[in-house]
């Protein structure tokens, strides 16, 4: 089944304790992205990756790192989580970002993170 | 990147046609208009995408006027299960593949 998976689905942690949220897709997609969703703010892009060689900041990259060593995986790293990073996180992928076209993004099930 | 503006919320009744309009005055030549649907605690799901005129698929239609400064998502004969948040976004590959979703429109379908 074609899908985007995220782990863990739920996580409660404490301030300053490094954590990683994994994201994996099995559709051979070039493009992957991370979003956070907060009440009243919609979805905001954190980082995105055009392919394994290119990653770039979205609108809210502060406090996050990403890594794209393989095409299928795009982990989100919080080196020192803070309470303001409590949010619902979504990973997404799409076929590519070719010029003049836009490919639909497929979203994972979400990771609900609470930082105490 | 073009900013989008949508109504915050809309109410409808089962069986009615619902039209949600999105404004994107600064849309660029390479930009496509895409709509997503999101249910609570789930990731958004692609509904429809278009560049100009009209696009129709099995779930919705998308109307885009000639100036492309707005677009209208049309949902025919909505049901209770269409209650969700609908996002309009404008995106292209210009300067990278940055995506801005906006706050979306919360549609509530009543029996």
C-alpha cells in the first residue's frame, strides 16, 4: 500500500531532551516536507526537501533540523525541544517539484508531540 | 509566494451544493491552485488542482476565472461526511517548493 508513515504517533517529552520523529514513504517520491499544525494557525511548513541533495527552510524552521540521506526517509530532529514546539506534526511527500507543475502531496497520519 | 484568503467558516445542509471561494491576488504565472480537505486529527487529502478555466473530478469542480486572482471549489450535494476544513493553496517550483496552506475554511454540513 502506498503510504507515508510517521513514528511515533504520540510523544510526551520534557524540555531539552533531544528527539527524532521519523518519516518514511514507499512511493519513490522525490519531494518530502514537514508541517506543524496549531489551533487557529493552519498548517505551517517547517522544512522541505526537493531530493536527497536539497533541503530548505519553510516558514517556521527555528528549533528544528532535518536530514535526507535516503530518498524514502526524512526525519525531523528537535535538538532541544521547548514547550512552544508542542504541536501536531505532519510529514508529506510528492512525486516531484518539476517546473510548471505541482504534484499532490500525500500526508502521513500525524505525530502529536507534547513538550513539558 | 501568493497569499490566499478564504472564509473562516461556512455552514450548509445535506444535499446542497457548496462553493468555497479563495482569493489569491498575487498569483504568479507558474502557480497552480490546489485544494485539500482535512478531517480532525488526520493529514490533509488532495481534492483537486487547476491552472485555469474549469477542472472537474469525481468529488469536486474547480472554477478559475481568466485573471486567476480567485478560484472557487464547488462540492456538489454535500453530505455530513464532507464536514471538514478545506485549504486553498497556490504553489509552484519558483525559488523552491515552498508551500503555504493558510488557515482554511471550516465547512459544517448539517442534517
